[in-house]
């Protein structure tokens, strides 16, 4: 049975992350779209299988239009910086 699109996307994401063995925890940043929710769920399940820790989940509004909505990523980075980078700084 072939993997669904969301499973394929999630697998690519996790393969990239596990290729670089320094990554063992990460944030899930997602939107409210149907496909994003499916991929987010698959990433969560694959993370469990690969002993990866999800430090948090951040949502940003759709449609993503930085000119009118502002860029949500600097705020996400600043709010999550300590949890995701503390291992690297010790």
C-alpha cells in the first residue's frame, strides 16, 4: 500500500532531520489547513518512533501574507529559543 501524501511529506521532513544526528528535538510550526494538520500529525507520530522530542507547537494564520499579516517566524523563534537551543549552548 502506497503512503499518502501527508505521510510522504512527514517522512521527508523526519529523514532530513535524522540525517543530521545533532537534532533530537524541534518545534512543529503549522497552519490550520487540512493538509498541514495531516502532515503535523504524521510528523508527531514519526517523531515518537524515532525518539525525537517536540518542544512545542506554534500556529500561524492562513493565508500567510507577511506584508499584511506580518512575519510570525521571528516571534516564534524568540519564544522558543531557550527550549530548542539550550542543548547546543552547554
